[in-house]
C-alpha cells in the first residue's frame, strides 16, 4: 500500500489508489472530524474494545488509579480510583492487572537510559500519559523494575518540528533513512551504520558510534532527487513543494553544495565530501562493503527499483541542492 503512495506520480494505478484513499480521508475529516480508517495500532485497539464490549466489560474513561489496596496478607484486593464523582473503591476477586505502558515521558526515570544523564537528551514519541504511573503502582506493592534486558527502549531516530505557535513536536523517521540517495552521517561526516536496517538498528548504531561525552545525534542527508521522491522526515512526497512545510523547514538545512551543507550543520566538510565521493562509487557498483546495505531482502524491500542502479537500496547522491535533517 505504501508503494502506491511512493509511486503516485509515476504509475496511473498508484495515482488512482492514492487519490481514492486521500478522498476517503478528507470525507472522514469533514464528517467525523477524524480519520476513520482502522489500521495498525488503531485497528488493534478497536478490536480489543469490541471484544471487551461483547464480554460485558465496563470501561471507565477519565479515571485515574490513585492507590492499590493491600490486605493484611500482602495480597492486592482492589484499588482506589479518582473519578469525576470523587474517590471510588473497587474490589478485585482475583487480582489487579497493570497495563499502563512504559515510562518514556518521565524525565527522572529516563535517566537510566544510555547516554542520557539529565533525562532530557533523548526525545520521546509517546504522549505525556506514558509517565510510569503503572510502574510506581507496582513498586508500591513490592514490585521492581527489571533492567537486565538488552535495551530499555524501542529506539527510533526522530527529528524536532517547531511550529509557528512556538510549540514543538517529534517526528519518527521510520523508513526515509533506507531510501536510495539518502545516507546517515555523524559529526565527523562519516557513515556509521547500515541505514537500510530497522529504525532501532539506526539508533543502536548511533549510540555505539558517537564518542562518549558527545551528543548522540546524526544527520540524514539526501540529494534533490531523493527528497523529491520520498518522505524526508515531516516533509511529504512530491508534487507538494518542500517550501509548503514551513514549520519543518526550520529543522531542515539546505545548501547548493555538500561543503556548504556541512558548514551549516556543523559537520566536518572534508569528512562529508570524502564519504559521499566514496559512497557514490560503491552505490554505482551496487555494493556496500562497509555496512552491507542492500544485502538482505529486508534492506531491499525498503529501497526503490526505479532508480536504475543495480542495488535497490543504493543510489549515489547526485546533483544539489542537498538537504540535511538532524535526528
């Protein structure tokens, strides 16, 4: 389905598919004030709500759990809920299940994330409600946080969007880093990861490659063709001009040459130009011996076969202007 949107301006059938979906979206927004297409997480939640309704489960909204109730034997037998009508006690015959998500919106708890001493170094895609309240309730009943897992987070490269009203948003880079003609580089101008692997792998590579004491960040860099052909962060596909995204343009750096782009971003210009020159030669040959980009079916599934180069994941960075976004 995403392929139709990527090829909307190239194939008639893709244009018709994208136009149909977009028309349905506009109708839903006009009639229901929201998107009514149930996909991904929204579809999962909708199905869970339907199943709960069929089983006679009562759902209370705008209701916070204030405290778990423990009997003299240390068994949890209920909870106190804060409702619009005041404090309500509920009893549990078999136990209480806490299903409140994680704690990525809790700055204090985020301090145990790698390379995050103040808790503010990483940005989160989650809503403010993911504050670890359920974790605190579990700890109040004698529970503890097991931090022995491989990672404390589902990492994703994100960029900051600054809106006209002064507010900020966070945009997830799910797939643009895998597109041919787009590479990821560090402050030294060098690549550090197979960009066509998953978004978790991209950030894991950043955490490993950025020297201790330096900010964990990188730049996605693309040429004019790539940025016009694919999503580049918050900027959507052609034919919508990039200038339409005035909010996001505050976060995208543009320059006619690579050395100018590097200077604007604070990237080592010699390192970046050397990297791009070497990468372009490899991309033309269809091989990435440094990181193996394009060697797996997963890599190639995120690529584009219309570029004319032998590897779906690889295309040289061609003519400028060039664009960069910090993630």
